[in-house]
């Protein structure tokens, strides 16, 4: 594990490779799984504030799910907020592009200039998952490995893109440039030590 600014970062973020291959998976992480995208408390409030700006970028099924369940829900399994689902399947904020690839309606609104909120940070960070440990007061950043992302693993390996580098923009968005620079420095140090041993 790597300790940076009071956060534990799994070695897997620097040792494993990852780069989304949307042409293969079609964005399956937006509709696979039992729960919606995890939301920070502030993000739940943000969804309330921007919903009317985002609504035109959503699917009819997504709008119906949101109007029935709310703009966010609280999942008993995790005791955390998350996005609602359409009939227990896709995220209610998901839309399908003409190419059949899942897109985030919130991000589409952001790209169109309708809102300054890009998308939930948990989606932006994926495949990195952040877990807060209240008993110790620190966060742990782990690499979430999922079979549906096997093509992303192969592409990342072929292009030599470590997980942490793939999510660089999201890490800087959440923790700042200094955190990312420290992580990259640690990654370079570990890589140098590994090279010296071989």
C-alpha cells in the first residue's frame, strides 16, 4: 500500500493496467450490477439542483425512474446514496448513443454547457473505488476488477497505461494536482526499485 496525504492507495493502482475499450464493452458498467453509482452527500444535493438542466439529456425511461424514485436513493446495502436504476438494471442517468454505447446523461449536459457538474466522481474514478473508514478516519483507494472490463485490461496492458494514470483527471478533480504528483512519484519510485531487482 502507498500512503499519500492520509490516504491508503492500493499498489494495484500502479501495478495493474487499464484503459476503457468502449467499442467492446459498450459501457456495460452503466447497466451491470445491483446498485446505482455511489454518490457523495454533496453530489446528491447537486443532482437536486441541476436536474432540470440535465433532464433534456435523459431517456424517457430514465426520467420515469427518477420521477418515481427520486433524483438519488439511499441503498440499505451500503447505507450510502446512489443513483436510481431503471427496473433494477441501467442507471437512470444512462442513455444509449447511436452507436449503442452507454453515455452519462449528466456528462452530456456538461459537454453541452448546460451544467458545470461533470458526473458523479465515483463514475469518473472508475475502476478506482474509494472507501472511507470512519474508525481510522482515512480513505482507501482500491482497484475494482470486474470481468466486464477484461478488454480494458488487455488494452491497458498493450498500451502500458497504469490504472492511476488512466484516471488521472478524476484523481486531480477529487484530490488535487499535488496528490496526483505524489502518487506518480511513488509509482516511479516503485517501478525503479522493481527494475533494480530484476
